[in-house]
C-alpha cells in the first residue's frame, strides 16, 4: 500500500471499505473451515501494546496473524510506552521496525497520538471511547446469521459505552437501525449524539428507557457489563440503576422469535444477562467471539494491502 491508513474508529473507513473487510474476512474464514490457512502476509510483523487485560483481543490478533503467515510480538511495560520517551520518538521508531501496531489503551488520546506519529498502520484494540474491531465482529456475526444486514435492527440494552458507540457507527455505515434502552443518567449527552449523527448521515438511531420497546423489532439483542474496567467505585449504584435493563427470558420474549443474543464478553452472568439467555439456542456469543479473529484478519489483510 502506498497510503498509510489507520483504524482508530470506524470513521477511518468508508462503507465500501467496511464491506470489503467483510468480504475478505468471509473468504478467509471459509478457507479456514476447510483447513486452509492461506499465508497472505508472509514475514509481516505485528506489535501489540496492551495497557488493559485481554483474552479475546490479544489471542484473536496473535492467532490471526499466525494464520496469515506473519508473526506478532507482545510489548510489555519494558518498552516504556508513554513513559520513557516522547510519543513522537516512540511511534516513529516502532513504525520502522514492524508492519502494523495493535494497541489496547486506557485513554483514546494515547492511541490517536501514537497513530499521528507512527509510520505504519495502527489498529485500535479498545479505548475508553471506541472498540472498532468488536463492531466489525458483531456485524460479521449478524451478516452470517441473516445473510444481509441492511434494514435490520440491533437493540442495545444497557450502558451507552465505547462498544455501543462503535456499534452505532457500524450500523450507520451498514444501513442498519439501532434502538437503545439506556437509563436516563447513562445515555449519551447531546454533544456526543450530535457528533454521531454528523459522522453517519442517515443514521437511524433511537434511544429510550424502555427495553421491551427497544427489542420489539430487533434481529439482534446486545448487552454489555454494567460496570466496566475503571468504574468499580460506581458498582453498587450501577447495579441498582441497571437492574430493570437485564436481558432475561421475559425481555427476549418481547423480541422476534429468531432474534439472536450478542455480548462482547466477558459477561457478568446474573447481572446484565441471565444464564437462561446467554446459554440459549438464540445466543451467538461464542460465534461472535470467534469472529473477532476472522473480522480482524480481514481488517489486517486489508490495511496491509494483501492480495485476496
């Protein structure tokens, strides 16, 4: 590739580019199921910088890069990210040594700053404001389930957070409707809503405090933990506020019978979702988690210009 591209939020790609990532991911996944792991990125090197705990993000990127014929290295505290030298020096040097960087950071501005200075593509593995790779896996899962996503509805029940923000952007690009049921105090502020609508012209988004209304026409019902990393001091208050927003059998019965259940994991069983739902035949949480790897393989292959 001649043009340096990053994937910090889904605003960094167009609808056509997102669809191309899905095409690549689907092609790679189909071959993977047949036992074929095509080395599309031989000798390419991925660096991973993680300031937060991870199971799915780290393992899916490392496994995916190995399947593509490349290698990865986990950069721990010893490299001094954000501490030992300027971000400019860190990014410019790292970009000369590896082909792509995946970063999971506590603050979004740290990722944006690294991308500003890095001379190779930077992919956001999660920040406090965005989780674009999760949203790609989410839509890939819905696409596989229903064959098409345009015009379908995703219902988000719970906290308006970084995962839902990326999901909104993905739905806006894909022509999907998203309905959200969120306690009033935890809904997006006016400035964030205005930003999202400005980013996604034609966005079909509605927000209420009524979970049953939100899921009424949903093809997928999605929730996340009520207390994310760094919010532990708010746990008691959040549990009390969000308890009416639990995804349980009664809520699922208000949705179409073929609606699937999604969760980005890890889940707090018995809080935001019951065992009855998360282990039900309608649950796609394991497929969704597996699609982190396949969607990211598509994204990495695309961003590094692999011939697929």
